[in-house]
C-alpha cells in the first residue's frame, strides 16, 4: 500500500460521493493489515527531515526545545490534521468501514462535561479503528432543539421589547435562523477543542434539507401504516412555553409545599357524613369526577355507591366508588379523581369509564368550569380557594408537605398534566421489534445490567406524543380542509403542492387547505439521525444498504429509553436492520464529592477552562478512566495527576530524542535498523533487560487491543499508564543508561537506542486515541516521520514474548528494591555508592552478573565492589542481609552505609524517648478514671497509639542489638 507523502494527506472518499463500501460488521476480526516500510527507515538523501519541515511550518515543537508540552499548540495540531484530510475515511486502506453518528448536541448549547465524556469516548474508538486500518467515518452535527432554541430567541427578542406573538411565523423563524447562523457554532468549535476527529465536511443540522426530507418521509410512512394518529390524551403541558413537552424535558425535584385537607359532604347525609380528602393541588377539585376509597376500608364502606358534593361547585355531585388502586393507609384513605389533571387519575378513569373534565386553560389559568375562579392563575386560585374553604367550614387543616414537583427542563416552570389534542405514534409494534433485537443478540448493551431496564421500558411503553406547539422545528406534514372536520378530513403530504393536489383529487378544484401549525418533537428527527445523516431516504434501498453502518453509539444512560430505544425502533422500521450493534452507556460526571454538577450548587466544572489549565490530553485521559455505566467523580487531584502523566511522557520523549544518534551518523542508524524486535530470533538474542521490556510491550499490545475491542476504556488507560510509568520510565529508561553512557564499544548503546525508539513509538501509538495531541507532537519529533501518528498503523498483536526474560528482570527488580529499601532504612545518602555481595544459585548468578552495570546503576552500588558467590561472605555478621527471592540474596556491609557508633547513640536516644511516650500512653490506659469517663473513640485512639508505639520499640531494640553485635564482632 502506498503511504501518503508528508503533509499531502491520504486519498480520501469525497464527502459528496456515495459511501459504497461493504456493510460494517463491527464484530469482524478480519481487518486488512497495513503494509509499510521498516519502522525506522531513514531517508539519507533528504536535505532535511520531516520533523524539521513540520517545525518550519509552525505546527509542531520539538521536545528538545521545550521544557513541557505547550497546550496552546493543540489548536494548531488540530487544524493541521483537518487540513490534511485525516478526518475523512481513507479508502486506500480497505477493510470494513467503521461509522459513528455523533449524538447531536443542542445548537443552543455550550460544552459541558457530559459532552466532553461522550466526545472523548467516541473519538477514542474512531482513532483506534482508523489506526487499525478501517475506513473510519465519524459524522458530526447539531440538533435544532425546538423548545430550547425558541426560548433563547424569545428571550433575546424580549430584551428588544419584541414578542413572538406580535410577529408572523415566517418573521420569527427568520429571526431564529439568524441567531443560529451567528451563535449556533459555539458548541461545534468547543467539540473541536476536545480533539474530535470528525469528518466536518459531512456535518449535519437536523433542519438541513436532507434531514428534513427524511423526517417528512418517516411521518408519511408511519401514517400510511396506521402508526401515527391524532387524539386527545394526557400530556406534559408547559403553560409558559405553550406546548407539550416530552418526559425527558420534565425534571422532578423535592420541594416544600402544603397538604390541604378538605371536607367532601356526602349527598343526602347529615352534617357528620363527609369524607376528608388530602391533596397538594386543591385548585384541581373543579375537575373531580369521583371520590374513591379502598373496597376493604371499613371506615368508608357505607358510603360506597353514594355521591359526594364537590366543594365550591354549587352542589355538583360525583360518585363515591371503590377501587383497590386506593391505598387505605396513605393519608386519609380517600382519593379525589381528577383525570384531566393527574396521570394516575387519567389511567384510572379510562379503566373505569369515568368522564374526563378539564378545568385549565393552556396558559395556566382556570376555565369556565371553575365558576367564579375562571380566568385566575392556577396558583392564585390555590390561595383564594383555601381561604374560601376556611370561611365555609370545609377546610379541615393545612400542614407542611414535601412534594415531588415536575418542572420544565427549559423554562423551569411547573408542568401541568393536561389532556390535549396531539399527534401520537403507536409504539407497541415498533417496540416489539426493538425488544427482539436485544433478545436475539443483534444489539448488545454495555453494561449488560441495563438490558433489564431497556426491556422493561419497551414492554410497558406508552404511545409517543410527537407534536409540539412551537414555531421552530419540522412542521407537521398535515394539511386540513377549510370547512371540513379537522379530525376526520386531513391530507398527509410531502409539501404544500402535493397536499393541494391530493385535496383537489378528493374534494374538487375549489378546495382550500391550511397546514397544521404544530411542529414535530425534536426527538422524532433525532431518532432518524444515525441513518438520515448517511443519505436515507434519498439513496435507493439497494445502494443505501451497501454503506449502512453497524454503528456504535455511546451516550449517557439517562436517555437510553427516550432516544436510543427510539433510534433502534426507527432503524428497524425504515431500513430493516438495527442502526448499531452495540450501545455503550457511560455514567454521569460528578464533582469530587460525588454530587451532580449544577449551577445551584456552584460545582460546575467547565471543560474549556479545564483544558486551559490542564490540557486536553489530561482531561480526556481522566474522563476515559471510568467504568461503563458508572458515574465518575471529577477532581482537581485526578486532573493534576494526569497532567503530570503528560509531563512524564514529554520528558521520556526528550530522553529518547537526546540519546539518539545524529541523522547524519549513517553507521549508527544502520546498526539500529538492523534490529528487528518483531521476530522471535531477534528477541532471543537480546540481553534480558531489553528482552524484558520488549516482551512486556508485546504483552501490553495484546492486552490493550483486547480491551479496546471490549470497550474497556478504563482498563486500556490504566494498562498503558502502568507500563509506561512503572516499566518503561522507572525501570527501562534507567537501565538503558548503563549502555548509553558506557565508553568504548557502541554496540550496547545502539541496542538501547533501538529498544528505546521501538518501545516509545509503540507507546505513542497505543496511547494516541486517549491523548492525541501530546502523542502527535512527540511522534513528529521522532526521526523522519512520513505520516501523522493518527493515520499510522496500529501495532501488530501476537508478537513474541519471552516469559523467561520477564522472570529474570523481575528478579533483578526484586534485588534492586531490597537494596533501595535498605539504603532508605539506614538513611544512606543518595549519591553514596556502597558495596554488595550477591549470593545466588549459579543459574541466577550467570544472568545477574552479566548485567552488573545495570544493577549497580539502579541500586547505587560501587561497581568495583559488587561480588557474586554461592555462599555468604566472611563479613556476613557485619552486614545487612537481604532476601530478594528464592535463590537470590544480598549482603550489604553495614560500615559502608552508616557510622555504627553514631547510629547506636542516635537509636539509644530515640529508644529512650519512645519508651517515655509509651509509658505515658500505658499510664492513661491503666487509669480507671480515663477509661470509664473518656469518650470511646478517644480511648480507642490512645490504645491504638500504644500498640503502634510498642511495635516501634521492639523494632528499634532489635536494630540496636544488631548494631551493637556488629561493633563487638568488629572489635
């Protein structure tokens, strides 16, 4: 395969061309491998390297020239990626396409941590599969957000003294489009700051012409099948916004209020015959159609079948009925049934055949059914009504009560359950197919526990109210006939001219029509998003299915039902297959105390501010370390730690670069290029420290690749972090200095240079999906990069690993740790070199002794005084004896480490002080006065301190005895 030339960009699919590739089989493992020149092929005849070329163009900074990674270069790097066309699917690499449609954020929005989470996770997958060689497409876009956008523009107009109702519909929508053109790109630019490698040439907006056609086509097809109908049913009504809103747009909060106890007299009874109803919304009593009690409640059994008089209604009677739905132990055990204003009452009324009485206008005022209260605001009526009830003796009592109050997510006002004429989608048949898709394994939900929730919701699904009383959105494609019954005579069409033609065919040429004023629920268009962004329904079925993706979707679990399930239903209905094979659900981002972020608490963390302080890579890495479905607590400490990880990576890159030969040193590079670490025989020929780190790298590639494929993002991050920091930086880089800084033969230095380069390059590849900016900057600083890291080939898996060398180096590590611990225990100065006698079985001595320089360097030993033997040295009694493992010990001469006489004096003084403190603690514990009167936790704390002090005394005595015996032996 021909690699793209530097800065030219790979051959890409045109954004306008049909994406006619094989269907995406997400689970397929048959990906075509990249074929490329040797990893470190150096073009000796180039006048200047690719890195130098990039530097001259102001895109990258060499780590050798900068103390740390400069976050301000992130935008330059991103612009360079985009300018080279790297975000577009590369058809040259072949293989099955990997396609994701971005969950479109609201056009009104600005980036929050929830956005940052899903963008990070999706970009990780996109970058991973791009490097695996798959033509990768990430389709971006934004949602028109009907209610939110209309509300924003109305508020803007209000500052200018204008109102929507004083404008024509066209005038208002023109205002919204102007607002969108001016401000609607904010969140898109912020998503780019996160490093999202989307194909921006394919960016969509849910009101784009193509997507609008998809919405109209979906409505028509569902209506033709009888799945869309018009009717009056209970909805969530927003009085201020004057529209129905979805369940997702209603937020419930626990708020203080009152519980009102009201007398309902029994018709025909005495003054003592009444039932007391407890309600939080007394203003709805005008809509009462029955009083219900439990059939087993003996207190009220004598009234069942009689009638009650609704207070303040001039004697209106309602039946007293019984139903097991009533909880006799809750409140007074008497329930008023107001089916026009309560979801549960509505369902009960439909079950029992009770009438539905609406007492509220759509602006939140009461209508003529409320009599004298007609025209008053609902909350004003509540106060006035209670006052009137008190005057008439029908008010029993009012007491404080905390209620679960439904509020509009957009406007913040209290939502009213209201029966209203709306358009609905019948969900039962659609839901059954979506259920079967999961049952049959066509869709996998991650984590698995959410399958039960998904199944429960679809099994108990309600019909979907899809109409909204707004001016901004997809206008419902229904036209009514002037002079005809709008509920019986209407036309469904793709546009006005088609509607008029249909109307004339049915009613004659003189017919006049007008379009339904409502728009479709925003979620209706969003449910079509995964496939409408790829051309449905404009492309023929045959062509469309050739590139229809089995996309992977990631989203927060809070919209699993409202959006994800609907996308599944729509995808199956209109394309005959599921729109994605996997549903990955991440949790919420919470603050460091585990609280949900909110402006009220003042604990919102802004992603852009975070990026400025810690860098995009640190933020992405932090967000990606969560567990699927689990909430993540975001703290400054985590961000600081991962910023340090970025710096550690940068410093490691500086070390590697500073220790590579000059590019003009042809012989040195020939030696490096001759080493092939991907071959078994080459690995076997390596010294065990190099064999260890290369084997651990190969093991890491296998483990990390498997974790990527399983969506175990947290595991990926931790596995790479641990290998880089603990194995590569802390151990191998330090070990390599023994060869890099040796004098004489350069073969050892060349070996370490080659291993450093090989391991570091692969670390950058594995880490790139998580931390794209710093890894790309470091990659471009490596010798003669001919391509961007983001389009380089993923490391090969199943490469050789030598477990024997891993075991050997682990023994060296154990020995080093033991020596380091002893030095620390005896406070040996860091720069001081000490002697050591290594006692081991011949097999261990053989390989440890060959790496004597490495051991001396890592343990700060005097190289000329490191000796190997099979038995303890003669000065063993005057040494610190260390056991590093089975068959591996060390003796460190005590005189090399400390001034024994001075240490004996120091420890004797310390022991005396410790004994005094211990005696004081024991004295308190043996005092009955203290033990009996002091708080239990204080006594427990003193007892724990005493036990700890006793242990320290024992250890100090033993060490002192050892030192004294050493002095005696030396004398």
